[in-house]
C-alpha cells in the first residue's frame, strides 16, 4: 500500500512514522544538494534583488507614464489614450514575475531531485519546464503562486511574492466587526486548507510529464493520513528555521553591542557589516528552509506517484543526462546499491571542496557589498526620531471611535494629534463619523446620508470593547478638542449626501469655531483636497492613498498619507524629495511602529498611540546602535 494513501488509517503511530520518514528523506535530499544548493540560493537572490525587481519596478513606472501618471493613484486614475500600453506592460510584468518565480522553484526542485546533474542537463530540465509554462494548463499554477501561496505562507517562499498580503487597513477594518472578523477567519482557514491540498502543485508540475499538476496534488494529499504528516513535517521545518533565526539575530547584534560599549564611533560601521553578514546568512537560512520544505514535498510525490492522475507520470533522468563518470562516482562515494537506484533515489554528487570555496567567497563578497551599502543607513539610525504620533479616530482603548470619549482617551494617552473623520448629513450639517452606514457601530440598517444632524447625534454607538457614546456633532467634537488643546487631523469623508460646496461649508463652520488654522486636514478624495487648497492655500492639507506605487502623485497637497502596506522607504524618500510630508496609516503592529520611528516618518497614525509613544521614548533613551540594528535586521531579514 502506498504510504499516506487514502486507504491508510491515520492512526497516531502511522502518522508519526510517516512524519519521520518525510523529514528524514527531506533532509537527505537537502544534504545531497550541498554547496550547489547554497550557491543556487545566493545566485537566485542576487538575480532577484539586482535584476528582476529593478526591472519590474522600471516596467511598472513606464506603465504608469504611458497613461500620464507618475505614480499609482487609485483615487485619480487616468484611462486615456495610453491605457492600452499601460495594460500591455502590466501583463508583461505579471508574465515576467510568473516565469521568474516558476523557474526559481523549478531550479530548486530539479537540484534537489537530481543533485548529480551537470550544467547542460540542469539547463535542459529548466527549458523543459519553461516550455510547459506557456501551455494553458499552467494557468492554475499562476493562481497558486500569486494568491494561495503568499496569502497562507505554507510551502515555497520567494522574495518576489513576499509583499503579497491582505492590506492591514482592510483586515483591520474587518476585525472591528464580529461578523466580518469571523468571515475573514473562515476565509483564511479555507485558503489554508486549500493550500495544503495544492501544496504539491510545483513538484508535480516540475517532476512529471503531462499536465494537471493541481489535480495531481489534490489526489496525493487526500485523506488525513496523507495531509497531517505533511503539514506536521513542514511546520517542524518552519519552527526550527524560526528558532535558528532567533539565534542568528542574537549573534549578529553582539559585535555592535560590544562596539557600543568600547568604541561608539565605530558602532555604525560595525553594525553595517553585521547587517550585511546577517542578510547573507538569512538568505541561506531562508533558502535552506525553503529547500527542506521542497524536499519534503518531493518525497511525498515520489512515494505516492502511483496515485497521480492517468497520463501523468513521474519523470526519471537517464544516466546519459549526468556528466560522464560523475553519476557512478557519486554513487560509489555514497555507498549506493542497485536497490537504491532501482527505487529511483537521486544520485549523490561527488564531494568536492571547490564548490564550497566558491560559494563561501561569494557569500563574503555579498556580505561586504551589503555592509558597505548599509553604512549610511546605520549612521542615520543613530539619531532620534521626530515622528509625530496621531491617534486614529481617537483612542479605541478608552472610547468609541470618533466620539468625545475616544478623543478624551487619546488626550489622556498623550497623543500629539487626533485623526478624525467628518461627514455631511442629509440637512447639510456635519458629524464626526467614518462609516457611511450605521450598522457596525449603531446596529442600525441606516445611512448617514438619509438622516439629519439632530437624528444622528441622538444615536448611541458601541464598540466591541464595551464602550458606549453618542455620535457627536462635528462642532462639538472640535470645541472639545480645543478645550483639551488637542490639534486634529481632520479627514473629509464622502458619505453620499455631500453638497457641491461641502468643502466651503466645512471651512465656514471651522472659521465660525475659530478652529480652521489650528488643525490640519486630509482626504481620500482628490477633488476635496484640491478645493480646500484653492479656498485656503495657507492650510496644511494631505492627500490620503490606500495604495501607492511608482512615484509620488500629482497633487496640490502638502503631505501624503499612505496606507502601511505600501508606505515604503522609497515612497517616503520620493515624497521628501518632492517637498511633501509623509505619514503612514494605520500602523498598529510593534514592528511597523518601530520601523517608521527608525525611518523618522513625519507621522504615524495608529490605534495604539500609547504603544507608539512608549516605543519612541525607548528609542530616544537608547545609547547605542544594537537595538537599532535588531530592528533593522527584523525589517530586512525574513526567514519564515
């Protein structure tokens, strides 16, 4: 009976046995890869970082320019005469990324499966798979690589797709409602289960003749007896890699901590080269973890090959595809038997120190290059951040969002500004409110645009933490902020009842409250931003972007507010170079807060101003670069 076949009962003993067998076989394949595997990991990373990503970035910017845009601005898209060119270039980007990732994983699978292949035979395998990629049957692989794999993180990983995720502002908003939070959780669970069933898609695609890789993976992971040991083996690899990463990070900051103590002036240089070394070590650790996962998947495909769909056969290389003499010599060196060869086990290559020396030299050169490039970064990190901390819609730990209670809680927490939302009512008044619908906070199936100011301010709102308040009139909110001496970042929201002169009316209301010039403003609506700057050029106004890419947008604003997912260092530098301020929203995780503080982002809009303020205080009190290096390593080096 095939191990882990549907007929096998998943008894604990059988699961443990299968789990151990997958780990042992995976480790044997990784060991057989040896220095060649390490060289492949480093080479693929260099190609991606120095060639592929810059090329994709250039193509993306050219795609935007074809439609007359400098940067991707979802709130002000231009679909003019250049749109067909833009669309064509975007298709080229997707195809290029698809081929790059597919061939990266193919090279890894081929090396693990046939470690004794010579250069010509290795390239022949890559060409064979490249030809399969142009067939219609490879479309399912595209969905798997660009959706399931990056969203669930189970299986192969690549630098190219590492940034694909559900944007935090979407997941964060969904988490604020019990119903949507449960729905999101169920969707993620479904995606994870689907990914387990399709986890063998890449090795089946690479190692077999014929198509239907997804169907093959589905058959080979059917039943708990097949899927549970596979999942446990991969989780074990990820856990070990995570533990080793922790050790690596600790070792990496030790020289900088020593330099902080005995030679502070040299600390930036020591930290930079430590960063370079840990980046290369991280590449290798991540690469070997991915290789171990791939080897486990390969082992499962080989042991259950008889379950593959009709017409899909496991491919075996012939002795002629190996370099002369190397095949036999490798087997003799490993003490392999005819039974091993008949079982289809891969031949071990002849051991040589030359590949190890070449890979080691390459790793040292890479580390030195990264370290030299990082000296400026570490010198900048030696300063203290001037980043402003803004409470997002008030402070939800102390009150309902956009209410007087939330405002007072933000002031008590020490926030330097409060970001809040203003929306027009049916009768032309203004309230403090984010959602155009009342279902999430008030539990009512009603819209702001259908109710008057008086009706809305009589409604009670509640949040998941048990806080309760009433919807405040915008004027009352502004007056209370003035009493608290709390400046506001006022976001102009569109709720459906917006009059043509809603910006002018808002300006007039703020002037009547003597609060127009003491606050700053922003909006997702480009027209509202432009109108506010036209009416009052002296005001500080921001343009909010849920997604940013390429260059900074064409805007009359004084600063941009970019959602955390695309609020990159490059975008921040581009904004500063264009004379624009730069804020990021909504930054709630500790790593994200630390990153933006280290980058000295102009402002962080967060649901946790207390955490951001305490973190900023901690950074201000640092006397060396060891902590800054650890934050930088956490940002740049991803192992699992």
